[in-house]
C-alpha cells in the first residue's frame, strides 16, 4: 500500500497503473484542498476488486467517496474508525441494479458492505461485515 498526496501519487504510480476504469483523482480525498492536497491511499488488491466489479456489471462505477483525510471524514460525518480513512469506496447505485452490484462486490472479495439508499459501500477487511444505513434496510430485501 502507498499513501501519497495529490500529484505525488500520480507521479509515484506513473507507468504502473493497470486499472483502466479508475483513476487516482476519483479515489482520492474530495475535500477540495480544505484539509489536504488530494490524499490518496493506494491498495492494488482493492483496485483489483473494483476492476472485477466493473467488468462483472459491464457498466461504469461512479465513486462518490474514496479515501478521506481524517478532517474531511469528520466534516462529512464519517465514523471515527471509518475505512475511508484508508481505502474504501461508496459506489453510486444510479443506473445499477442494487442486488447485481452487491453480488458483484461479494464476488470481487469485498468483505465490508454498507447498504445505503443511493450507494453501496465496499471495503476490504479481515472479517465480513454487512450493515444498513438509516432507512435503507427495506430497499435491500428481496
């Protein structure tokens, strides 16, 4: 894993990027320079999982939130121990079947699944965990 900031991340990964459907910019902190300079946490296994999901669903995955610096995580109401402070992704459900996207995430090996009204949270963790965000549980029942 590599932790880098903004253009430093892009330079460090030049010529090594093998994930055609994703970029450092979309996975980096989105605080807009308020707290950091686009901090980015590079984890090849995580990116392999995102790429596998993208291939499996056959449609673009829009990342609402990737890495967050600690200050941005607090500002957006993230959990104190949020996986976003390392690497996680909230993927927009817009244009996707939520059940197909969840299945693709599980097949790609993501152990952390947060089920929300408008997004699916994915992360890598040692033990599987699935949770619902407020008001979303009924949407994820068949």
